[in-house]
C-alpha cells in the first residue's frame, strides 16, 4: 500500500512538471518543507518574466491554525526574522523583501512584531536583458522562518521552488493585487531624526488632513529602540513627530528606516536622515477610553484623591482643613455652602494643575505631576505663604480683608481648597499613579476629567461633612476651643515652613537659602508690626508695605543671582546608590545582578517616609550586600528631562516610583507605599510582593 502511494505521488509530480514544460506562460509554485510545518510557505510568481524588467515573487505564509503567528523582518524583543537563500538563473538579482504592516504582540513585557493569519512578503527580482523570450526557468529558494504561539516557538524551514515562464503574455495571479495593496507605500520625502538623551525623535512628513488612528512606528534597525516602551506622538502642521525610547547604550545611526502604522493594517514606509526635530505640537494617537476601562480609571482617581487625605504629603495643610471642619459644625446651610466652596477650590486647582502640565508637555517641556515644586520661585513663594499662614494661625496678626481668613464665608473655604490642592499633591499615592499616568496618554478632555475627579476625591470627606448631618454632628460644637485649636494648628504649618526652608537650600544652594531667609525676616517683621498696630486699633497695612518693600526688591535681584544648580545625587545613603541614567541602568542590567531603582524628590514626603521605613535601613543594606544588588537612585527634586522621560515610559506621572529588576528578567513595579520587609524579601530568596507586577499593555499570556 505504501509503495502504491509513493508511485501515485511520483506520477502526480511528473504530470505537473510536464504541464509546466509544455505551457511556458504558466506559473508553477511548490513548497517542499523539510518537515511538517505550523506555517506553510509557498513561492509564487506574478506571471512570466520579461527580459530587462522586474518580476515580482511572493512568499505566501499560511498558519495551520489561528494560534500560530509569523514575524516581521525586525521581530522585536523575541524571535528572529526570515532568512532567504536564493537559487536564481545567472544574472538574475533578488531585491529587498517588502513586508506588510506588522501587528504588535506584548507578552510578559516583551514586544513582538508579528503577523496573524495569511500574509505575503513580496520580493522584486530583476530579469537581465538577453534572456530568451520563450521557455521557462526554475527559481529555487531555501527559507527559514519562525512560527510561534503565545507559549511556544518552532524554527521552521522549507525548500521552495517556482517555474517561471519567459516572454510576454500568460496568466497572472489575481491575488497579487491584494498582496501589493497590503505593502505600505514609501513616502516621497525623507523623514528627519534626532537623538535627544535616550530618546529617538523622528519627524515624518504626513499631511495634517490624514487620519492616523492609533499610530505606531516599527523601526527596521535591530536593537535600536525599546520596543515595549510607549511611543509619544505630536502633530505640528504637516509633520508628525514621534518620541521613542532608545534601548540603552547604542551608537547613533546614520540612517533609519521603518514603517509608520496607522492601525488596522494601514501605514507608510519611510527613510529618515539626521537633522533637527522641532519640539511642541498637539498630542495625537490618544484614543478615548470608553466603557469599563475609563470607569475604572475614574474610580482610581477618586480613590487616589481620597487616600491623599491620609498620606504624609498632606500633613502640612491639616491645619487649614481642621479649621474648615470646625466651621462646618455650624448651621446646615452654612456647612453645605462651605463644603461646596471648599470642594470647588480643590477641584479647580487639581484641574488647573493638570491642564498646565498637559499644556507644557504639548509645548515640548519634560514635566510631570508636582512640576511646580521643581521651580525655585514657586517654592520660595510657597515658603513665604507658609510663614504668613503660620503667623496668622498663631494669632500674631489678622487679615480681615483677605478671604483666606474670613471665618464662615464661602470665599475663605474656596481659597483654602485652592491652597490645599496645591500643597497636597506633590506626591502620587496608590491608585492615583495609574490614573495620572493614563491621563498623559488620553485626549485632553478625558485627562482633565480625571484630574477633576482626583480633586473630588481629595475634597470628598469635607463634602460629606457638609451634606451628611449625622457625620457633622460628630464634630464638637463651635466655641472658644476653636481659637485654641487654631493656634495649635500653627505648629504643623510652622513645621511645613521649616521643611520648605530645607527644600530651598537643596534646590538652590546655601547662598540662595540665605537670601530667602533675609526675605522671610523682612516679611516676618512687617507682619509682626501689622499685628501690633491691629491690636492698638491703628491703620496697619501701609506699614507692611513700607517695611517689606526693601526686602522684596532685594530678593527680586539677589535670588536669581544667588541661585546655584545643585547636583542632588550626593545625599548620603546606606545603599550607596548609583545616580540614575538610562546608560547606567543598561549597564547595571547587563551585569547579570539584581537592580533596585528608586525615584524620589526632596519635596515628596511619601518618598522620604518610604526611605526611612524601607530603604535606608541596615537590614536592607545587609540583604542587598548578600545578594549583590545594584542600588540606583533618580533624584527628581529639580527638573530632569531624562528622569521625566523614563517615568513617562513607565506610565508614571510623578514620584515615588520603585522598580526591581531580576537578573535577566523583566521589571517589577513595586507598591508606592513600602513596608520594612519589602526590599529584604526581594533581595533574598522569597517571592516578590503580590502587588509588585510588571507593567505591560496589550495581549497577555505566556512567553515566547
């Protein structure tokens, strides 16, 4: 029976070969794989070969089932591209393969460039002059390709051949029209690229009227970029600017080629040359998030704002909130009015801060959440305000004409809400980080809504007190105790002022801090004189202007002159950390040792609490030394574009951020509130914390 099958197969092959021989205009395609393959390959020619012209060949790949996929020429983080070894007639030349637009597949933090379903790769072949106008020629090909599912990969190969007729006329394969349509066209002008730090910026000339969908750039150059990092797109007129993270320490390329995908299999090819890439432009590619996904982000923003009420970075403004609580114990109408006014101030401030951050990023600035605390002038202004509020709470003077201190008036609650939000949002907390990180990639309207909901969460306790009488009745009745409580609350606000003085010295140096102290002395003296005049019933505020004016004028000139950029990485640490840079991180990971990196800022109280509780501990130092862990620190006290870019790639809009890299493994993003044993467990043989998971997006499952 087996002999009969072999004989029948032989006759069938002979019959097909004879048919091709006596029909020179016909096209014969055959796949002869070395073994049974999961992706079947065929070599097909588009009609006969004409001397002096180009012939198009197609490599058609057909997976045996939906679970198998093939790869683009640059496979991404895993896999390998197709390898071709041609057997052509003398003088014939095979050109570069032309691929359709690939898809993205993210598995366990690794980005793959793949094709699902049937796909064809076209190869132009130049036919020399002098080829006979009749007859046929065989073309052979040894091909190697990779077939993968989400869990397993199989290297495959095949010996392919096609017999091509010579001369004009003959039948052409109708499928080539569809296959050619799938190949992205080359744009008619060079793109421009620029390497900025560890970011590759590419400006692609694209008409502004062209709908982009969900853009993504596939770079042909192997290992040039971080494939899994988010790509940021901005549009300025007829130019699309893409920002892509580089893959560590790489040489600057002389030329870049790739595919700009619009999504749904559409796209264009481009060649890019070195040049200047303009900053700014409007964000694009931020598709609105709808349904359950957006609802969960809103809940995360609400929860994040609510948790801010108990986070350490909120403690400096508890005095103002406590006074708001006390005033809410009055009449029901007054309590509701106070609650609404306070909430309006908080929500407006959060939305405004978010809007300014988005606008600055759209203008090309590398900023993140709490960017205002990276500006020396803002910190000095906040310090002066903290000193004034401390003196007011202590009863040293009163400001009846300023809404902030008018007891029982909506304007006071609104102003308190504004200040509370500005001072309470330097750090990101649980839930809040995910919401703000997502807002950076959203359309502006959705992003602003997230910031407003964050403010609602921060104001929610006071809103409930104002509208729920049973909660309000739990508060003590208004009385003389409120004045004593008000004076007591001068203590935390005074501690806040002391912390800001330390922050001023860290940002601008000792000379900058000295000039700031002189300014504070003038303001303090002027307000103290105002308080004395108020007690005697005399006109007070002209004296404030006369006393404070010389100090304000002096500070306006002396502060900029005394400002000195600080290193910020020289703070003592038990872990002796390496200063962060993308290059340093790449070198640390290449060493094969575990790596722990933390991003902090001097103005982030959550960061400082975590450092004292979990990082700067002798037990942590010993565990790191035993496991040979490389510690790395990114100080974001001052604006640092490289740190901001890295935070953005991780989907984080601010600090703290803690990442653990296992040897040769993926990154695990740790919780924003660390326990004393978190790092000790990671450095030892114990499992990682359940809440520390690798950040990834896209399809999940298995690994290649």
